[in-house]
């Protein structure tokens, strides 16, 4: 009986550590290529720029309202071409073991022009 409890406790501990090592970062992508992604987090006065390596099996998606859809062509999708380095692309990035495993672009509502 105690052996079963110990095995279950070890399994739960291993899962907890695995989840703790993965980070989700929300920020602006200012540069991305087939090996690295540069992300700016924080507000203008306290912005921090960080560069991460892309995992070989990195997934790319787009979040529209509450629907997540995969981006066709992954990194070669039109959304990643000609990124404005000042504005960037607002995204959520999952990082595990120092490598980006998923990039989810977050699209917001477009403001109406009152002209």
C-alpha cells in the first residue's frame, strides 16, 4: 500500500516539475527567423527585450476572439513577413527548456476610424 502511494507521489512530482519548467510569455515579437525569435515584454518605460531559440517542432497559431487556428506554412506565413520592429506582433509564446515550442499571435479588435 505505501509503495503505491510513493509511486503516485513521485509521478505527481514529476508532472509538476514538467509544468513548472514551461513558461508562457506575452509580449511583442519584433524579429523572427528560422532559428530565433526576439520578444519585447513590459511597458514602454520598463520594456525588456529577450531572444529565444525556436524548437524544430515549434507550432504557429493565431487567436481570433476565442478561437485558436493553426497558421498554414508556419513561420513562412504572411503574418510573419515585414514585422515592424517598433510595433511588433502581439503574441503569446510558450518556452520549454529555453526553446520556443509554440507561438500564438493574438489579434485584437480594430479601432474604427471616425473620419
